[in-house]
C-alpha cells in the first residue's frame, strides 16, 4: 500500500513537471530508476519500444508499464492515475481562465525558457538510451580497453536507421517490426 | 456546440482516440481531427490548434492535457474527467496484458535478441523525433544558452529535471524583464 502511494506520488510529480509529451517523461523515468532501482535503464528502453508499438499515448503507456514493473497490476494503475492527476487539475483551471492569459508577455517568456529546457531534457534521455543501445559500458569498466566500448554493428545499424527514417515516412511501428525481425537473424 | 454530449459519449469517444493513437501526443492530432472535427463536429479546427498548442507547453502528457481541455469545453469538470479516463483506459488494459506476457517470457534468449535490435531502432526514432523539438525550442541565442546550461548542470550536478524546468522558466522571465528595462 505504501509502495502504491509512493508510486502515485512519484508519477504525480512526473505529470506535474514533464511538459511536452511522452518523450519528456523519459528523463524523469531515468532519475526514478537511479533513485529507487524499481526498474533498470535497459527495462526503460524496452518499455519505450513496447509503448511505441502498442496503442495509447506514449506517456500513459510508460506510466502503466513502469508501475507494473514496480508493483504489478495495481502498481500500473497507481502510476497512471498519478501521472494524469496534475494534468486534469491544471487543465480544468486553465480551461476556466484561458482567455485571460493568452496574450500575457511573462507567460509567453516563461514558455520560451521552458521549451529550451525540454530540449535539453530530451537530449539527456537520448544519451541514456544510446549508452545501452550502442555502447558496452559494463565491459569497458571491467577491461578499461577503449576498443571494447563501441558496439560497431549496432552503431552502423543505428546510423542506417536514422538515415532511412528521414527518407521514408511510415509509421514508427513498421520500423520497430522490421528491426525485431532483423534481431532474429543478427545478434546485436 | 450547444447540443448536450453525454459523459459516457465523451468517455467512449476518447477511449476510441486512445486505441488509435500510437506513440507520443503528436500522433494523436490526426486521429482527433478525424473523430472530433470531421465525424462528430464537436469542435472547429482552430479550437483544436489552440488546445493542442496549450497542451504542449503545460505540464503533463500531451494526450491527457488535450483530452482534459476538450472534455471541459463540453461538460466542464466531469467532462474533463470522462475524456481523460477514456483516453487512458485502453493503455492500462493493453499494457498490463503485455507486461504480464513479457514477464513470463522476458528471460528467453529470443526476447533478449529481439529487444537488443528494437532498442537500437527506438534510439533512432527518438533522435529523429528530436528535430521538431529543437526547431520549436531553440529559436535564438538565449534559448540556446539555456539549453547548454541545462545540459551542463545536469551532467555535473545531477539536478532534478523539474528544478531545471523551473529555473529555465524563471531565467526566461528575468531575461524578458531585463530586455524591457533596456532603453531602445
């Protein structure tokens, strides 16, 4: 029960501070992972994958999944309800007074700073996922041999994917599906 | 606009939107256009753009923010609640089922191989998704400096992302005040 309350509260905070959609929740999830050990950073990467290929908003899927990994079905529910509560309260208040503030210059200025910070936060999240997807930090720490660090095959595949994504506009799930198929034949 | 939309109708409509949305809040936009503007004529395109913009810069998951705002327009607070619960219900059910399934098979060699490949793909997808964020977020020297400061502060001091967001918003307000003070 206590764990569920903590889960609710942690995800309440994520809902309160993560502005800009599902990706923006990532840095908070990494922080939660470091702080509590409820799930590993590798698990976060897997949760992103599953959340991308299943229906539903990314942020909500991530919350349900992280909650589930921490405390089972009811944990998923606690985390999800936690992440939506601040949104609901804030949006109901804003919807009530929206017309008064749309032109306020300080509100506009605050948003400029906020958007820049969001860019930084997502960059950090990207770095955390690249660290496990393209590099072998555990092996490098053991051997201290720099040639053990990069996973060359993974990096080549990654660069190919980035280039393809810019050329071909199909649903992300298509890319994930074909990557999974490739994973059957190639060991990354 | 004036016709009464039932709470249940709001819930079911947003549950449908939840089922059809894959990925981040941005993926929701075309679905809402089809369901709420073209099919049901609940809102205008201009309304949707305004709500969506507001949902992006306010805290929280974009999809939930948009659902709350739209629900509120129709049935006030209970409408917001119904729309939000609607949009999250499919996620909770589907993800729980998948998580239960994964938990049983996660240790299998095959799943590990699949996810090693999928992880690389997810990294590429996120890097790709970064570009529109940067276009909107880093628009001048000032925002670029805020961006760099956040990165440096995070990597050296491991400060909570929430603190970074509040500090950045404050910095921007102060910057705005200083610009006003300066004689033109």
